[in-house]
């Protein structure tokens, strides 16, 4: 039994590792080299990252890859509470390792970019560097990092956007898993459908919060940025911790709300189970 759970933890770490590697890798390519320049492309990148992660490791762990998903499943009695913290730790470790891999790959270019743009790690404005690793609300390069930008996207707006987006994510996952759904998908199609939803969410929510959806995608890389010397930009984060509340706190709330919405508002009206033969 211990070996079985160990395999699940490894699977969760692998899944988040791949999400961060490919998803944040898109950001590195876009910011450092201008390879990608719009939110549709970014959305496709993140959607494909999620799809690849689910195809790769779902058989090992059930493919939560997200503390918000794990919490939503636990609250609705789909997952044991005594494994929640272990799943969260595995997910955060995967996020850290994914970010560390990107630092190895892009470290030299990252440093050159910082010098060219007069950005110093840990000083004011360096959230424009940190955002390649962690989500920042609002998007530093699109909306800005001054008070005008913060007025355009108040913390409550970012919190609402992240909570709603994550609620939709968890709700959609449960719809896909519901065998009574008239649009029930074969197992091989599930990751593709999920990736499409993530793509759409990134396109809409990207400017507001950089679309976290996932506290592990935030916290794992954020620990690395702290070790890199980003200081208060890493923890408690910009806006005196308000951005971290948006990108790590709101998804947890949204994950629970999405699971409860499915169970109490949608599921009761699904077609009845077929009668036993």
C-alpha cells in the first residue's frame, strides 16, 4: 500500500513538473526571445502542457496536478483527507523542479535580458523577471506594475477571476468524469478536452492574473525565486501579498466551489443511471 501511494506522489510531481516546464517555458520563450506574442498562443501552450501532463502521468496518480483539484475532491468525498497534504507536497515539489529545469535551460539568457532592461533581481520592477516563473496579478508586461495598473485590476477582481476560473476547471473535470453525461468522453479524449478549457481560460484571464489556476504552479516556482534572491517579490509577493492571495489562495476557494456546484446544482439533473440488467 505504501508503494502504491508513493507511485501516486511521484505521478503528481511528474504532472506538475511537465505543466511548469512547458507552460512557463512558453513564457521564457515569449519574454526572452519574442517567439510568442499573444494570449492565444500562450493559451495553446498552457493547454498543451496540461494535456501532455495528463496523458503522461494520469495512470499513476489520477492526475490532480493541482492542490485546488485535490481539495475540491476531498471536500466532496472523492479523495481521502489523509492524503491531501502529501499530494500538495508532491505537487509543489514538481513545480519547483520544473522551474529549476527552466533556470538551467534559460539562465544565461535570463541574466542578459535582466541587464539589457536594467532589471535587478529583488529590486523594484523585477516582478517583470519573476513573472517568467510565477503568476503575478496583474500581468506586469501587459497591464503594468504601477498604481494605475493596480487600480485597473484590484485584488478583489483578480481573486474573483481566479476563483471563477478554477471553479470552472474543477466543474469541467467532474463533468468529463461523469459517466451519465450525454457528452461523456472516452478516456483518451479527456486530456485534450481539458487542455482546450485551459487554453480558453488563459486567453481570457491572462492579462488579469496570468492565470494561475494552480497553487502548486505558483508556490513551487515561487520557492525557487526566493532562493534566487527575489526577496519580498517572492514572499509575501507584490502588492504586500495581495498578488499571492490571488494566485494561490483564490484557486483553492474556486476548486471547492466548482466541485460543490457540480454536485449540488448540476449532477442532480443528469440522466438517471440505466437500470441494472
